C-alpha cells in the first residue's frame, strides 16, 4: 500500500491522480476532513484515498496511485485565495 500521509483535520492539499472515469490525469484541491480515509479496495485489493474535493464541494476517491503536494493550513490557504481576489 502507498505510504499514508498524516494530516490534521482542516489541512488543505493538492492531489494528482489518474482518473479512469476521465481517462486522464487530474489535479484537484482537497481538504482533510473527518470523512477522509485510506484503505484497500475490498474486492480488488488496490489502495485508495478518500478526500474532500474543495472545488466540487464533495467527497472524491483517488485509487491505485496518487501524489499529494502543496500541503497548507487553513490560514495559509485563506491568504492564498484572498490574494487572488
């Protein structure tokens, strides 16, 4: 299984993974919430990471392989968004 990264609740991050549904690599802005979890698919056995998608305002799931970067606290995230306005 992929190494599990530990985040505090409320931490923002950028996640990149290949989405079979879209047949391409996608990048999303996510937030670590109480609903987030790492696990293994019960039937196929591959790893997955369930996360909150900030842009879509809902839970999404990255499976098999993913890359997490740009980890930020809420305050850092707030200032980066505010700066863009």
